[in-house]
């Protein structure tokens, strides 16, 4: 795991280019604390920057930017190529004589590019990566990102300079960087809690999409661009629909297990200590179980515990670690410990992220880094195997709405909107004690107001998109922002079959790379820890896309196949419980220990922040007074404001 950056100025590099490159490298120190180097070609106008976290071949032979043995290519890459030994064997079998310097996977990738060209090398590679490749012969810069978007890559023109890198903090080091906030991106961030690809929070800067390559060829002082896809979730889903899995459920489980075993085994490649996050849930428990089968020593596992029982999963993780015989590490943190992380978040995230689980994610990463340099995680299982409760909620709501006459739905909407929310919330709390747990609604008024917006939904996917919205009035918080068309575009491109197929593919294209993977990558790289995600091996993804939904879903819960597999290694009572995840009492924190922090940020909102301060202040006042629960949208606003203050400091 590393950090990359650089810039291309087709008319030629300025004299201060080495200083700019060094500043970009310094900005990436957290991502690569072990080493740094830069490579420049002033005449061609290219500068490549690399910060290194030494994981595979920690010797000088693994330093980057790295030149190919032919001298044609120079590569700066972030990530790991898990099948690089197989690629070396393939090169040997084809008679390609490579005078290897060492055993770095990036040296292997560079040799494959030299022999086969970039597209074939990428298609044959298994791994996570973001890379910048300079072709000295054709004077072409190629940027590429891995299939599932595990590794970040920002890029874009700023004046006469094309800047790129793993982190926006590095791009901001270039003197041409304008740092103008994109109102449309900000509006989408407030609605979803993350900035969706291909946008970034800045105008003129984009995130390269999953499985994409962007080429810029320098010619006559200008850069001609071409972009192409070597793999996509949508194409994989279309291929799965064309040739679905035709075997039995038992055969599907066996084939899935084999692919997961191969993925985990491949991701154990490291020349440094390696462990795993263990929450005690199905996904991380299965990853750890397969790791423990693959290596002869106890796997080091890491769990964060909280003193508040309502969101403490440490006892479950401890029980599973004990059964599997791992070398388990556990750290209990207080609310004060968690709150202390809040002020550090803007430095960890180069663009705003509103997922509050970034707090425990950073804490468990910091704990793991004391013992290991690499940690495997169970991320991706929910998206691949229908694990989120919201899939079932959307499906159930859609069925209920479809059973209602259109006239009733039209008449009910204004009625629900007219109900006084504060009074209805109090009524819901008063009735809670006399109702079954599944019918209790602490925020009945908020729930009914939200339901009113779903009455016009024409499909389960539209209901699902409505459930994802965190903004009570999309667009109003950012005056003049463009309309939110992203959900419709992403849904149209999702390519999944049926509601569950469409919703999971949609999340693989959006929520997974832009929220989950971004959260884990930044939280871990903030302490110099590399994370790996076995579920996102593209061969696992492709197989999961072709499995019938009925193999994944049982009743009103998903991941049925993962549970069947996990039962082979862990007794069912140890993991078979309702999904919890990292949920923090953000609503209460904002009314209590974080109130002064929030007050300060909201009071400092100015014209340059592009927010409607009056509306934000109204939401804040209503939340503090207990009339409404605006914790999700307010957390998004506050994370943006905190990030903004840090980015202009």
C-alpha cells in the first residue's frame, strides 16, 4: 500500500517542478511512511511521485517510481497484485526473459505491461491498485484503477496542468490547483453522505471510475485524452444474466467456498506481519476462518469494544476468536476516546465523508497497526450477498405500496405531510411501551414524513433510492446546485436482475467504493496500515453475480449462503444473530458532548461554504430541542464544515 501523485504539463515542466513534486510526496506521508521518491522528465512535462509502505519486497528493489527493464515505461503504483507469481510464470512460459531485480509485485506488473501492453496486463492481474504509467516512447500518461475501486485515484486539469494522485491533499500542493467547491457534488454529498464517483468535492477534479483507464498523449504541447474500460460491474452483471449459474445450491456453496479460499490465500502475500479485523459478524468471521485454515500459526485478529452494550460487538468477536484459536487483540474504548477521533477526521479524509462508522474503523485500524502492517477485512459481503436490512425493507414497502389503490396513495401523501412531527413523535414514544418491539417507533413523526415521500415510488428500486436519501429537501441546503440526477443514472446502469440484483449492483457501483472502501482505506492509511478485501476478488464478484437470489436470501435476511459455509467452521449460535454493525449514538452526541463543536462550525458557515446557513441553523435548533432527529444530515454538514476548515487552513 502506498500513495501516488504527479502532474503532466504538456508544454514542459516549470523550474520549480522538483519542489512541487516533493511537496506532493510529503502530503502523502501517512499513506507511505517508509520511503519516497520522484521521477521527472522536464522536456516531456511529466512528474511521478511515490510514497512507499513496504509490504512486498521491502528492499530497494521495490522502490518506485520504477522503470521497466526495456526503459520504455515508468510506473508509480499503489496496491497489490496478488497473482504476480503466476504472471511471472506466464511470462517465462512465453519466453519473455526478464532480468528480475527482486520479487516485487509491481516489478511483475511492469514487466507484464512491457511484454503484453497495458490492457492485457490489467485483464490478467488480480488485485487492488491505482497506478500512473508513463510511456516514454509514445509520450502517453495512463491512469488506471482496480475493478472494484478499492484504491483511490483523483485527477483533472487545473489550468495547463493535469494533476493526479491518491489523495486530494497532494493535488492541492500544485500551484495551479484552484480548490473551488463543486455545488452539485456538495449537494449529492449531503444527500448520500459521500461524494459519488466520478465527481469529487472540487470543480475540475474527478475520481477515476472502477475498472477504467484514462490516457493522455502529449502532442504539440497539448494532451489528447482517451478513456476506456477493461472491466465493469455492469458488464459482469450482464454476463451473469446471460449465463447464470445452473447448478444446485450445494454446488454453488462449494464453488463459492473454493473461490473464497483462493482469494484469501492469495491475499496472504506479504513480507510483513499480517492480521484481520474481526467484528464477530458473518463476513469477517468467514474471512478469519479461511485465513486460519490457510496458515499454520494463529491469525492475529483485532476488535474494538465499547462500554455501551447497545453497540458493543466485542463479546461476539471474542467467542469466535476463541473457537477458531486466533491470537486475539481487543481494546475497549470509551465515548471520550471515540469523540477524540472526531477532530482528527478532517486530516484523514481528503474530501468530506459522512459515515460516522469512520470513528470505530479508525480506532480498530490504529490498534491493529501496533502489531501488523496488513489487515484483511470482511467488507463487500453485504453488497454481494444481499446483507443489508434496507434491501428487505425496500422490498417489503414496495409490496405494501403496490397493494394500495393509487387514489388512496395520492390522498394519503398530503395527510402524512400535514401531521405535526413533534407531536407525532411524542405520541409514538407514549405508545411504544404497549406495542410489540417490531412496531415501536421512537420517531414516529419522522418515519411518517419520510414515508409520505415514498408513496409516489413506482418500483422497489425507487423506494430503495428514497430510503438512501439523507437530505430532507435535496438541493435546498446548497442554493443553485444542479438537480440530483445521480441516483436515476446509477439505477439505470446497475444492470442487476430483479430488485435484489439491481439494488446490490447499484451499491457495488456507488456506496461500496465511495463510502465503505473509501472509509476503510483512509482510516487505515491514516496510521500506515494496508487493508485487503477478499470478497472483492473479481472472480468471487462475478460468481456471486451469477448466483440465483434464492441461494443468498432466506426469509427476510441475506447472506444465507455465507451462513451455510460458515457453519462448517464456527457453531451457528456464535454468529447467528441480528446484524448490528458499527452504530454510534450520534444524535445524542450532537445534543451533548459535541454540541459546542457543532455550534462553532455552524456559526462559522460563510458564503464560500455554499451552504444556506439559515436552513442549517433551523435543522440544528430543531435537533437540539428534540423536535426532530436530524442527526444524519447534520453529521454530513458538520463533517463538511470541519473538512472545509482544515482544507483551507
